C-alpha cells in the first residue's frame, strides 16, 4: 500500500478555515452530508455534534477540502494558536505569479507577515485566518 498525505490543521472555526484553504488552493470543500446523515440515523452522532450549512449536514468540529494535492483536514481545538508553527505549507506558484497570488490570498483573509529572499527566491510569509504561517514563492 502506498501512503497518502493528509495535512491536519487545528482551528477555532474548522469550516471557515477549510473554505479559506479550498479557495487558496483551488480545492473543493468536502460534503459530508451523506456520512453525517447515516451516522445520525444509526445513533452514532447527536444533533449537537452536527451543523447545517444550507442544504449540507456537516460534522460540527471537523471539515476538510481536497484537490490534486494532499487533503486538508481541519479540526476544532479549544485553545488558540500561541507559538510559531513547527510545520508550515509552501504554496509554490513561481516568481512571476507570486505577487498576484499573495494579493489574492490577502483578499481571502490572509495577512502578510514578511518578505525575504535569504534562501533564494523571493518568499512571502503569510498567516491564514487562524494564524497558521505559510509561504508563497
């Protein structure tokens, strides 16, 4: 069996962060309606563990998005982010596209922290809406 890679992120609002990363990466937010409905019917979930978003049913405390790269899984945690990430995402789009991509991501809710070229290409470090650092180059 070949392993696959899923990236798990902690968040106060997993659904908002999954929507941010889906928009940032051109991914799709996963629709868990069928799974949630089945688990509710079987008594494995309670209504308190579920939320309704339009016509979708979702797990209250987790959300995910997927696309051509690793799946992004976002889970609710009670505590806020308090320190620098030990792992971060690098969004590599190329030097000609990077400035426009940074601008687009800021429009989605990211915040620019700093820009550097100390390790080669110009790299912009940003913070997603939950405070997780990531780079664009």
